C-alpha cells in the first residue's frame, strides 16, 4: 500500500529562467523518466526538506513523455529556495492531485478560449499543449495572455515559435499592462483586451490569473454574452496533505486539492466566496 | 449599569458598549459589544471574570466612541494598553464598576459539584442548582478565580465615573506562592514546571487573551521567524513558549491573571509572570504595571538608583 | 457480562499492559488525559471528561512522518514506522467512541491515511458508560447513548464493581479471565443514566436546516457577527474536540537531519489559510464560521447527513469566553432560511 503522505525523490534536471521572478523546473525521477502520469490541470506537491512542501500546478502537458515541468514564481519561502537551486538537485515530489480540466469530455469538440495573466499561464500551458497534441479534438483555439511587462511574459519563445505556427491554427493575443520600449503589441489590462477582441460566446473559456484579473475577466465575458457554465478556472489555496484531509483548502463542502483545483464558475457560485 | 449605558447611547456620546452577556449556560459570561437594540441583555455580576480591555484594541478601528465597563483589576490593563498606544483614549468612555471578586465555576466543579445548572449569589453565599440537586457554598471567597486571590485592591486606577462598590478580596501575601516556588530546590522547581507545562496543548489561549500580548503579529505565528509552531516539535518546546512569553510581557504584565483563567489545562501560568513582578519589585523597587498612564517600566527605564547589572543576578539584589 | 472489583482494576491493567500498550484516563499535574498506563500512574475512571478527547490515541497531536538527510544535492529519505502492535484504550466515553467513526470517514476514505489506518486496525477500545452526565453534555442529539457506549467492550461502574460486556472477540479476549456477572444491576444503572440524559439542558437541540441544501443560507446568516465577536482565535475548542481533524505538516531541522512531522492545526488560527501572497480567510468571523460550518453543514453534506459533532461538550466547558457549538446551533438552527 502506498502511503499518500510520503513523497518520492525527484531530481531537477533543468532550470529555465523565464522572467525576472519565474523559473521553470524540469523534474524527473532519479535515473530518468516521469515521476508519475498526470492529466492537464493537475498539481503536485514539491518539497525541499527542512524548508517546506507546497502544491504547484504541473505546467507541462501529459503528452510530454519523459519529464514534468513546473513554472514557479518566487513569492514565498519555499519558492525562494527553489529559485536558488541548481540542476542536479534532488527534491521530493508527490502527486498527481486534483481533478483535471475536462479535456476529454466537456471541452472536447469545442472552440476554446484561454485567458491567462502572469504566472497564471502555468496551469493553462499544460492544457494548451495537450490540445495542440490532439488538435483534431478541438475547434478554434484562442489564447489571450497578458503580463505586467514584456519581460514578465512566460515562455514567450515557445508561444512565438511553437504555438503561433500556422499549422496549429491557434491565435495568440498578447498584451502588457503598460507601454514599453521594444514592444509593439497591445497595451492594456487583460479584461479590457478580452472586451476589445470581442469573442463569440459559443466557446468554452479557461481562465487563470490573479484574483483581481479573474474578477474583471468574468465581467468582460458576461458583457460578451458568455454564461458561467462555459467558464473554467483553477483555485489556489493553502494545502498541506493534498488528499482532502488536512482541512486547509476546504471551502464549503469542497476540498480544492481533491474536488478542484479546476472549477466551473457556476459551481463556484454555490460555494462560499473564500478563495 | 444598563440604565447608564442606555443614556450614553441615547445622547450619542457613545455608539456601542463593551460589556458582558449571558452565555448558553446560565452561569456563562461572554464579552459582547452592545448597541441600543440589545443593551438590555447586558449582564454584570459575580461571574463576569473576563477582562474586557484587550477587546478595545480591535474596536479602535471603528467609528465613534465606545463605552467600556472596567473592573478594578481591568483598569490596570486599560492603562497599560493606553500607555502602549494600543487604545486611543479619545475613542473610549470608561466607567468603573464595583467588584467583590469573581467566581470560578471550575472551582465549584473541583469541590465535587457536578452538573451545574445555575449559580446564584446571596450575599456571601452561593446557591448552586445542579442536575443532581442543589448545593450551597457558604463563602464565595472559597471559589474565587485565582486572579482574585492576588487582588491588586479595590481602587480603580482609571479616573472616571464609578458605579457600584468594590471590596478587597484578599489580605494574603500575593507573592507567597512565588516565595514557595523560590524555596524549592532547582530540581524540584524544574519538576514542578515540567509537570505543569507538559500538559500544554498549545492552544494559544493564554497568549490571545493576554492584554500585554498585543503584538499585531506574534513571532510564533510568523512563518518567517523560523520559530513559528503549532505544536511541540520536541518535548521541551511548549516550555520554551511559555518562558519566552513571560519574558516578553515582563514589566508590562499587570498581573490580570487571565492566562491562568483561560488555560484549559489549568496551568498556573500567572506564576511565571508574578515571579518577574516580584523580582522587578525587589531589584528596582516596587512597580505596578498599569497603575497610571504613561509610566515607563523599570526594564525600559534607567535611573541612578538602579542597582548595577552585576548585582541584579545576585538573589534578592536589593535597591542600593 | 463479566465483573471486577474497582480495587482489583490495577491487576487487570497490569495483565493487559504485560502484553500490549494500554491507554487510560490518567491524572497528571491535576488534569486528566489519555496517557500510556504504568503501575505508578493514577487512573481516574471517575472523571467524566478528559481535557483532550481520546482521539490522540489514533491521531496524535504530533507524529513523525519521515526523516531526511540532505547531503549536497542528494536526499536520503526514511518513512516513519507505522503502528504494528495491538494496544488497548480503556475508559473511552460513548461520545469519544463515536468520534472515531467520524474520523474514519475522513482518514479511511480513499486516499487513505496509512498512519491512522494502522493505529485504528490495532486499537482495542473499551468504553465506559457515563454514570453522571454533566450539564455540558449533549451527545443524545447525535444518537449517542451514554448508557451504551459501544466499542470492543463496554464497561459500567456500579457501586464498587466494574461490569464489562464484550462486543467483539478482541474485547472478549481482554476480559476472559474475569468472573461472570449478572446483568441486572447494569440494567438498572443504564436506566438511571438514560433518565439523567433526558433532563440535560441541551438534550433537545433543533438541528433543522443544518445540511448541504442550506449551505449558503447558513453561511450568509447575519448571526455569525454576534456569535464570533468574543472569539479570541485560540485553538482550545479545536484541540479539545474529538472530531476536529485538521492538521499541519512541518519540517523540523534537528541539526542532524530533518524530521517531517504532522501536528494538529486549528482553522481558528490566523495562519491556517495564509499563503505567501494572500489569506483567503482574513477575519476571525470567517475563521469562526468555518469551524462550525464544517461540523454542521459541510461535513454532513459529504457524509450522508452525519454531523461532525458528538456532543461531548468539551468546547462548552472549555472555551475561555464561553462560545460553543450549542450557542451556534441555537442561533442558527430550527430554520431553513
């Protein structure tokens, strides 16, 4: 019987600097290969012994064969330590946790609109790459992605060199908060850009970003005629166990680690607003 | 009291009242904030043990003035908090209320009285109704809270309107029990405190109720300190918690005794604080935290009469 | 039915303890809690409620999960041992015995908590009927019978005798050597207990409306403001509660390595939901509401209507400012909206 609270050892085989405060860590099991299989939107607990353990969304697509990636923003104690790591460092990992985005059920065959802000692209990145790998299962795909500045855009190389390839039939709409030298793209906040772009409300929307962005994106989508049961997001709460027992991520009768982190907004409406 | 509270609310001088209300049991008393709508459920009697002063800290963020009723011993905490600028005197209207010592229901239980339904005062007598028949306690002084056994006296130290009479609840030497601890050998004393502190469940009730523990963020709650903890990581940790806390409030602790009142394990925490008070009195001369607003306590003050540091650690280092 | 004189209990305990660990209500520094028994300990079966509930025995306040040694870039990891031997917990009241079943619904559902599961599999529970229920008791609201407390065996104190009725083979094996007894005096004692239970002040609480159907109505009730006003934000209610099961996982650097342990946590604490960036419950009102909503609404919504409260009354007796679940039930219960 595996013990759910006991992690396995993993090794960080590659560290990519994405932005001034976001790095992407490639994790494999010792000796190579994936630590476990996962689905898009699921999370895992990473830990440095003596520093702590925390839940991170898995950034890489399940279709990547030999490793998992985590894009992590430096904002607390553990993340600061992670940012100090060098390749070859062992860490502990356990997972996968949570329910994924319904990529093979509710989202299948639909036009998809991804809306992300800042490091909020991390969980959606996994879904976008999964959809590109199974492109025939989905209709039109749009991605609206915004950040504070051009330097804060995550995986910009991949976005420009991979996602934007014509054969992917995927439109990426980038924006940054304030005008900046060397940026000739759109300037403005994500919610306003969504309104400007004016999407057809027959799509399923996957949105992830800071709470304030999500709040205004919802208003923008409402203005365009989207219904709440078309919009998905992922919640982030403090977690310790990852298996719905320690009580931290409990909101209403749901546990974000077990029943989430992916929720549809009509489901969230039935829960207390404590996220 | 209700009458006076209603007048002050009606005149607009205050917009709310901090006092006590009855809890679910007939003998429970809970701190509560009243407005004109519910001020009639205000209760004040021999069961109102809780010290209200610290609740004022949270009330300072709100608009308008608040009326607070202060027992003589609570008035010390009030002054101390005012000294530390944690309460704004412009936003509070204090009224002193009489006190003859407060009853400790736990001490009634310790007398073997089970299934208590109500406690009624009749002069010095207590009539206790229980599930298993009635009981009488002849002298209420037998069952007063520990803090009342070391009463600082019936004087209110806040100059304000007074309602009701107070009486001293004890004539005993309040440091007698500390002297007993001092008379133990170090091993005995260590065993005593290990026995008591090992019961600690780290609920933090002592810290959270303590008017001297008014830090906005406690070091033990701050994950960045490296000492934050929820439980004893080793079997000595809870001892350290209480000792550190006692050090931190030394000189500012008014000896209100709430720490011991709230402890679910009945650990006599106030004895740690009282030891500090006794030492401060002996080394730097008599000092009572909260006796007046604006005092500097001996540990943050210096005068030429202070004994030399080399003398401080000599037991009984008298002021020279 | 078996019986043993209360005076001879020490011998029974010694016999049990000769083959396995025995936990019982034991007095230390004036307070009674469940501790491991040895001959020098003072057992207090006369005390109705231990300060902490008996849950420690299966879900200890602090327990190690694993140990690490970190050298350079490598980590060595060793899982803490799980309980492998049978043990007895003696003198558990009916409320605490029920609480184990509620904890099972958290820890034994998939994905299972292996540390808890191991202890649960090895624990033999001898319960004790409540001779004299107290004013704070309200277990009968949750279908618990203080006269028939369940477990592997149940005990009743009648006069100077302890009567024990086994319910399982493991219970029967513990007391096989005791003399057989006539059950009639126990029947009389049960009737007395039931008569008192009916007269308890909180015997008839109205729990109407506490269910998943009325989740948001209960959440939005304006009464929470008043109810939570005096809450100190301490963890007393949580830590004395038999059903509170939230925990924290922390690392402790021992100087020779790192120990990862888990310990009880409290949703009443300000840092319970604190993340690096924000805190989803930033007022004491929200934290206070979470604790009672979880017991009375969220838990039943996920567990066939079962409340996560056994009416032991410890929070009633121990809250420093006399806030408790009974007050909440009375304020919010009895209505659907």
